[in-house]
């Protein structure tokens, strides 16, 4: 099975017999979670499962098809969703032509929904309500297992989506696209930046986004996004918020944190690699995945990095 991987529009393959791209992580407990990605050398998309700090292939892999790439993941109400893109070409940098989302409920059965656009991001507020976003401004809504496409008058690719509530959802993407769902319709924030925005995170009272050239963007109390100054000069790929601390990761091993007092701190890089996804547990353990020439995922605990092997057999 041949698959694509990467974050945003970057879809390059590593030339190594031991490699792993991790494109998205989602946690469902303090010591449990899932991740999706690709083994380029074997041309297979993979779903990984964490249990007490150990990562391995989930024995119940989604029934992906030839050309499927897993790029997004979400967990809510005991349901696991994984989504991505399809191509019928024979190499990893080929044009993505369509998309899909798999859902696995309490009965353990996988259900596949096919879409006309590649899927880059997923966000669910419950087991019966969520969104998938993708190329060409695609906006798909899932209500109780029935998917509906919502209109979008902008064709910018959307790379990430996050939700506070069913009536408070944001998506971001190509050339500074910021769109908001208010429970009825999607509305565009007028362009204030023209850089690509890849990472997005929301909490009940805060919101952050990151993109090309280290650009950092924050959601203001007025409900609008605006750029802020941050000591970052490479592309940010993902952002997470935990207990008031903002984490940003990206190219060349970028890892920075902004503490609740507003101070930015550079964290020594775990590797000089494109880092794609970050998740933080309630106890402050940080998990980071990226495009690596080794079968590992990074763990930061008490300011110490560990390269945790992933069992892929």
C-alpha cells in the first residue's frame, strides 16, 4: 500500500529502511492515545496506539486502500476518527485527488466515508458532532454519522480545525485563511496575513495559530485573530495549549514554549527534522511526532527528551 504523509502541503519521502512520519497525535487519557502516519520505506499508512508510554501498531488497523495517506485524527465519546488523502500515482509526492474519514465506534467496526477533497484536519466536540476540513476550502460536517458538505466561498486549502463547542469552530489554512462556524454558517475573517497557517489550538479562553516563517497568531477577546511577535524564524507546524502554556513545534526541530507569564523559551531540539504534531498530557508530558529516519516518537518529561521506539512489527 502506497501512502502520502507530511504536514500541510509538504509531502516528501525519506530514503531510509527505518523511517516513520507521524502526522497527527490525539490523546484519550494521561497515559493513552493514538497517532497516525506513514512508513515511507514500506509504503504503508499506520495507526499507532499508546499504552503507558509504549507505542506500537494498533492491532486493529483501519482498512486503508492503495494510495491512502493518514493525516488527521480525533477522539471523542469513545469514537476514533482518522482521515486523510488519496492518490492513484506511484510515488509519494503525487497530487492528492480525494479524501476519506474512517470512524471506529464502540463495536470496533471501521466505517469509511469518501470525500471529493483530501482531508487535512479533524475536530469533534462529541461522538455525534464534528468537522473535517481539506483542500480547496472543503468543509464537511458529521452529525450522528451523516456527513454534509458546507459551502465555502473561498478555495484556499484548509490545514487544521479546532472546536470549542458545536457553535464555535475555527479552521485555518492557505494564504492566511481563517474561517469560523457559529452554529449556522461559516464566516471568513478578513485577510490580515497572507502566509500559510498550519497549526491551530483552542481552549475555552484562548486560541493560537502558527505558520510560515515563524508567524504566530492569537485569538483576541474581540473574537478576531491578529499576529503577535514571537522569537521564531522557521515555519511552525503545530501548536498546543496546556495549563496556560503554549507549545509550538515546526521545521528544523523547532520547539518553543510560552509560559503563562508571557515569556517565550526555546527548548533544545530533539532532532533536526520537520516536527508535525504535538500533544500534552494533563501531567505535562509532551509527545511530539515528525518526519524521521528512525522508528521513534519524542517524549519530553521534566525537561528531558527521550526518543521512544515505536514497535512497527
